C-alpha cells in the first residue's frame, strides 16, 4: 500500500487559517472533469455555463475560460473563477497543461465583462 500524498500549498488564508490553493486548484480541475464528462450534452452545458457567467464575474476579477485548440477549432475545457486574479491563474493552468501535453495548445479567454 502506498502512503497518501498531500497536495503542495502555495499560501495560507490568514483570516480562516485554511490552505486555499489546493482546494481552488482541485475545484478548477473538478470543473474541467465535469465539463469533459458532459461531452454528450456539451452544447447544453456550455450554454448554461455561458448564460450564468454573463450575469457577471464570480469574485473580484473577471472569470476566464481555459480553451484548448483542437482539430475542430477552439474548445472551452474549464472555467476559472474565484481567485484574486483569475486571468493569471488561468494562464498558469494553461502552461501546466502545455508542458504536460506538448502537442496541444491552451489559452485563456475572458468569460464575462
């Protein structure tokens, strides 16, 4: 049996004394997985998400879509929200994915204005 591995932390929320970075990263990755799982209904799911995001940003900064360039054109694969700087975090995730999958290209687009 292998020992459990914990996620690395990048900061601690002093107000609540909780480790926020792993939870937010996990939330973003979970949303990505959920979007992929809904691929058969991806048009309906994407429209529902876009409609919700059109109401305004979640948190202090504009929300962003993580987009993968695919053979059939760009495809939104995740929504980044709730961070102090959603754009910076989105590009951080895009860079992680491009290092892991060098043949794919990821970029970010603003989800609401």
